[in-house]
């Protein structure tokens, strides 16, 4: 339970609930066959159904239901064999029909939870429900065109009818950090299950936050404020933090909190009130007469369950236990399903789990970032898991040093050559010529009489310096044990 | 049906009109309230008919589903034929944000 102190020293306890909309990864819209597109010319992906022309009828996309089922199963929710679509009536130019087809009092899924990590341990954030609905179109208020008058907005209905699930969470979150963790877990879950691409910037995952504060952890819930329009997890956390502080200061001044919707103003780093007129909500829900009941049978549910992959938290636990990984490393590896797949392929190719984890979370991830390969694209990184495994086997066997390994990896980035070939070509393999090692040692000892004198006078820590010099001289290719042996002999026999 | 007629008051008419973004002149409110009361009353009469009169209510049918196969919808042409105004392929609507009303 976290308390926040405002400058006026009123201690408040935040209560936060998130409503998340996730765009389902179908090829066509939820109630018509129009393609789900990105960046298509305006209104090119529309038809009389999604444009709300009279006389048209919606027909449900089976795949949208299957994906929604998959997410509900992953969240451990209760599925309802019969659920119903409802009309949510409101007037807005991005909504061609004058109503949105959604689910209201009979959603297909209730309950379930999303687990998050907190400093106190794992915490389950309960879900109220997950339901299916259609998206609205997109309004453009600031257009790039000179000939668009100021008193109009442009509207693109390509997004109208794109399938969504709304995931309504219980107000179980107690801080902005918990809200960010919840969103991170949820995004990972929708990506793992292939339900949604989870891209908040492009709006395929959208979050509204309900925030209230109270003056003791057990006091009745305070008046809640809804924050809309936040398009990254970092900004959700910032918006919530700002809102908690704003409400705390209002209470400190003896003011009541007004129930309202506020928008996150990214530039100003604050939330701003929307006009209260927008708040006059009365959606006059009623059962959608153009659709029958959504009836789920065992076969359909089994199909959705069968497509569930190993879920991220379970996978994290398995990897940590099987390979003795540090929790942080295991967490990084499962941050994206494809990165975890990458790692497991390196291991499957014969590399010990911890060595593979060190390299995948270290050098490989660093180069993926450098090359702008997202963790979701890990499997298309130019160094395939099998090629990385080839390199790591050379490191593990001592054929090359870890330092040389990093250089070899760089050389592998832009070529399809295997690690062993690069090692041979660049002569990076372990120095097997003992004569060359002896010569390098002799040269270093002869060239540094003052260091030799220091060593002889009892400052034995200078030995490490000699080792370093020899390694440098041999390009890191000498076997450290052989270097120590040769150095010991050379220093013993060195004058005076 | 003889029960009292549901009352749609002028205040209810005002509220519904506001939600529907409609302007109803003050002097027409009571006329509208009367007409709407009669319509709602008629629907109530239908609700009062016993279900047996319809031969019992059938089980609600499952909604049909279709495969996830995209196909062109020709909406652009439908819009061209019906939308009052278009610009650069977009629909043109009165500005609803920052218009001050």
C-alpha cells in the first residue's frame, strides 16, 4: 500500500483501475469483410455495413471471437456459453451508425486476473470482464491540407468496425508503478497469445485509467477521475502520478474532487479537464437486434485453448529453474515470446543455459537494439540463434576468449559466415604456439625493468599487470593459465 | 390496457433532446411530451400481452459467424454517392473539438 505525500502534507492512498482496449489481430473487421488495414488511403477499407448504411446487417467474424477467447483463457477468466451484443448509443462523427456494437450486461467473459510483480511479491489484479466490441473511425482535427476549413474535421472510417476486446480491471492497483506493471504484463500477454500486436503508439492497445484517492487505506473509495488519451506505458504512469498529486493537493486545500474525464497533455506533462458536456453519458444500451446470441461450444473453446502458448510468467519460472538463471535475466528473456524462443534455440543447439542467457541478454540484445531489431523480431536478427550457438561453443571450450567472442559477433552481424570461419580467418583462435607465447612474455619482462623490480621487491600484485600486458600483446588469444606459467618462470629468472 | 399512461415530461424531452444534440423550442416541449407519452404507452400495451399469445418465446438463435476472409467492400464508392461532402478521400464533418460549442 503506497501513500503519497502532497506538498501540503496530506497523506493519500491511491486506488486505480485500468480499462484497456486491444485491437484483435484479425484480417477482416468484426461484422463485415472489410480488410483491417494500416495506412490505407482514407475510407478505402469500408463498405455499406461498417458505414452504417440502412438495410445492411452485421455478421460476426469467427476469428475475432477465437482470439478473444484465447485471451480470456490466458487470464483465467470464466467463459459464458451464451453472451449477447448490445448497442451503445451515442452521436459522434466517427461512429457512422450512431451506435457502437459492444457487449453490456452479458459479456462473454467475466473474472480472471493478471499477476504483477511488486516489491512485496506477486499480486493478482482481478478483472471485472473482457468483452468484444467494434472500434470507431478516426477523426482528424489538425490536417496537413491547406484547403480544409478550420470549422470542419476530417473523418476516416477505415477503423470503424475493427474488432476490439475491452479488458476492464478491478480497482486493485495502488500506485502508478503497479499500473505500469499491470499494463506491461497485459501487453506481454496479448503479444504472447497472438491476440494483439500491443503497439500503444499506433493505438492497437489503448488505456484509460480511473484514479481516485482516499485518506486511509480502508476509507470508502474517493471520487474517481478518468484519464484518457495516453499512448505509452511510461505516460500512463506519469499521468496517474500527476493525477494522484493533483487530487491530493485539492483535498489539502479542502476542495472536493469533481468526477470528470481528463485528457493527458503530453507536452504540458499534466492532465486537463474535458468539457463536462462530454460527460452527459447515457448510452441507452439495448440488446443488438441484428445479431443472435454468441453461443460458445466446447469445440470452439478447446480450439482457443489449443492455440495458447506457454504463458510468459510460467515460462520465466521454467527457464529460471531449468538453467539456474538470475530472475532479472529470466525476466528479460521472456519479455517477448520471440526473444525467449531465440534463447531456447541457442540452448537447444548445445550451449549451457547460463552462458546463453548472459550472451542473449547482453551482447545479442545490445546489438539488436543498435540495429533497431525489436525483441519481437529477435528471430529475424542477422545472427541466428544457431550461429550465436556456434560462437558460444567456441567461447565455452576456451577456443576463443570472451573478448574475442564479442569481436567475432560484430563480424557476424553483416555476414552469413559462421563463427569458426571468422575465428580462423582473423587468427583469433587460442595461441597454440608455445614459442610465440614465450617470446611475448620475454619481450614484456625485458621491456619493463621497473615493474620487474617492483615485483621482485615483493609487490606481487604487479603480476596481474604483467598478465594483462601479455594478453594485450597476444590479442587476447593466449591461454591465461599458460601465460601465468610462462610469466612465473620468466620473472623468477629475470635479473637482478 | 387501462393502466395509467407512462409520463414523458417536458424535462425528459429536454434531456433526450440534449443527448441527441437536438434543439426543441421551448413552446413545443409539452406537445412533444404528449406525443412521446402516447408512443411509449403503445409499447407498454404490447408488453402487457401475455407471452402465450405468441405461442411461447422460442430459444434465442445463435448468431451466425463468418470466416476471417477480407474482401473489398466498395465503401469508397458508396461514400462518393451518399456523403454530402468529401475532401482528400475523407468525410467532412463539423468540427467537434475546439469549436467552442
